[in-house]
């Protein structure tokens, strides 16, 4: 029997970098200390925050909800609301919604559910099976619309901060994906707290599990009875992330500590990028000319995808015009936005 | 008797027991990475170096999220 390095009881987790083993109780202490250190170091929360926890119904987001609820005992002015986005993926989301509702009820946490169907007019299943929904991978539509609705719903609920359960594994996978895509403007956004650019309609986003391995959130979820089943999104294996994740896990297996090393690499590059003035880091974020939501471009990615899916009906020349406008705006020209004449009647 | 292993989201497998077998050997036998699964026996989480016994029933929880 492998024993806890602190008390000698049976160990449930061994850190492969430090070699320390922990029993149930001391694993919880270790986990809690790590998350609280991240929260403190990056000042993720304020004393009066209304925290919107973005929950998918999976183990990581339920672990985050459970953890923050416990931590809120020491921050009595916090208000916590769980928010789930229902993309409309049959055989997957319907099961996880049920689990989500059971756990928020056990934890006595208020919750809200927003759905693609109600907010956008179609489910993800309908998007990917539609004539125009083949242009991108399902995860692109899902990710863009989810982020869009999360911010919109969090603001509507009155949230002051959105906490997501992105863990160390998620962060470094995205980092590698963005290196492959040469997307340095996206890498800047991989800090534990959103920004530095701001917008009055953008709710601050934080990642309390930034320095926590996915294996650690799994152990936390199991020992707290939050991991009650495993459902795989039917679209997950189509994404680049799937391959990157496998590659990183194989690397970590052979060379323990690789994941922390990549996170350190990301933190170094974030520091370097923050000193680069030509990246306009402190500028205000744009406002989408269609929906008024925060956007990196004159037309936000959600409206861009919606036009491509024809939920906003445009005549054939309008898509071309949108691309021209994007190009001009990107090059800092200021011209009139799209007007009603571009809509079909 | 052997070891019965239920891998959540994948199915149930029976593997042959060998003397001194550990959780890490079960992972190897099934072609799984220890970075991607957590083993549980009778509701208790096991680390990779933990020994398994003939007749054990293990449940493997996927570390990777399903979304």
C-alpha cells in the first residue's frame, strides 16, 4: 500500500513531479491550496462578486462549482449562480443536464439554463446537419455560440464575473493549437483572468483551475461523488484538440512535468507579449454592428457564423461586402457599417 | 479468476491476473495511459503503484473530458 506522505494513510494521488503522495483528506488540502493560491495570485475574485459558474455538467465544472461553494463560506458576500448552455446535442446534453440539476439541488445553488434553440433559433445538431453548417467543424460553431451566450446570459443575470473550469490541460492544449495556427492575439487571452482589453458589455472571466491538472480535478470529482457517469460529446473526436490532448498525455507519461513546463512557457510568453505595445493590448474591444455585443471585429464571430448559416438573411453580394468591410476595418479604415439595403426583404 | 475492469464510456474487460500486478500494469494491459484514467476499487481511488488482487473489480474513470 502506498502511504500518504503526510499522515501515512492509504494514498489516492501521487504528484509525479514532487513525488509526494496524498490520502483523501490531504489530497483535498493540496488541491484547495493550489486553487486558492491561483485565486490569490491573480486576484480572480472580489469580496462582493456575483460569480456565474459556467457549468457543462461534466466533472471539471461540477468540481469547480463544488469547490467555490465550499470556499464561499469564507467569502459570505459572494453570490454564486450556476449557468449551463444547452447546445442541443441529443444523447449527450440531455443526460448531463439531468446530472447538473441533481448536483445544483444537492449544493443548494441557484441555476439558469440557456439554449441554442431559444437564443439562436437552432440546436447544434441542426446546425451541423444543415446545408450551410459544413463550413467549419462542429466545435467551432459550438465554441463561438457558447462563449457568446455565456457572456450575454451572465450579464443578464447580473453576474460580475464568470468562472470557467478550464484546467491546466485545457489551457496548454489551446496554447499549442494557437501556436500551430500562429494566433498570437488568441494566446494573449490565455491568462487566468480575461483582458487586458475591456468592453462595458463584457463580463470578466476567470479560470480558478488554471494550475490544476485534469487528473487532479478528476480525483477531486470522484472523492466528492461528483463524477457519476461519462458521456462523450459525439463531435469531440473531430477536433484538433483531441489529437493535441493525446499527444500531450503521451508526452507527460514519458516525461512527467512536461505539462507544467508548457504552462511556464505560456506564462513567460504572456509576460513578453504584455510588453509589446504594437499588439494594442489596452484598447477597448469593438462592438458588433449587428448585435451590439463585444467583438474583436466590427462583426462578431457569432453574427458572422449566423449570417453564414443564413439565420440573418443576406442577399448574395452581402457576404462579399462583409468580407470587404472586415478587411477595411482591420486595416483601421473607418467606413459606414452594413446598412439595411444589404438585407433581403 | 482474473480482474474485471469497467472502463466508463468504453465497456467492460476481463484481464488475466499475474502475481504482484499493479494498477499501472492493468493500464498497460488495456493500452491505456495513466494520465488519462483514474482507477477505483470498491469506491476507493487507487494510485498507479497500488497492487491489485486476483478477483478485483476495478472501475476506470476517464480523465479527459467528454466535451
